[in-house]
C-alpha cells in the first residue's frame, strides 16, 4: 500500500500516479502613499495535496472506484491521510475530483480513467465514530 485516505487504499503498483503537496502562507498588503506596500504575515493557509490516480479494468472496476471517491466527497467526510510507511500526514477532505476517461469498450463500458484528486487540510473537530453494539448487555 502506498497511502491510505480514510478506508480507501492506494496501491503503487496498480493505480497510483503521483502526489503533489503544497503549503502556502497568507499576507495582508497595506498600501502606502508614494511607497511600495508593506506586507504583514498573517499565518499559514490550509495545506493541499493533489493525487493522480489511474483506474484500469485490468486491476479494478474503474466505475466502482470512482463511485467510492464521489460518495466520500459528497458526504464531506474528514479523512485521515497516512502514507504507506506509516507517516501520518493529517486530516483532509476531498475538495475536488477531476476525471478523464481514456478507454472504453465498444459497448461504452469504462476501461481506463485518469483521476486527479484534490485534498484540502481539515482543521475542525473530527466527527466521533459510533460504536456498534453487539453481544449480550450486562448491568
């Protein structure tokens, strides 16, 4: 496994094409008469990660993989992002999904899709997972 976003795993051999991480910083610009403006550092912006994926029918069902991503994105669920080496990157939401169908069968079934997944850092409180009850209850 190369990385994991929530419960979605990305395999390097199968459909991972690259990752781009970016950090940016926020400055206020104060205008001055007959002089260049002054900059005031306000702090960091949210981190962003772009992941390029390739879903191909030789190793997955491209439509099912796209549906998984769209379902998670539609819910706006914050997801933990962890690299395969165990490095915890942080919590992110899917801010956009861009896809390009590259191959179809003669019947129109999707054989290959290129996907760019854009993640945006999430700094709010994580929703608590509900524990499933099972077995006998005791007092």
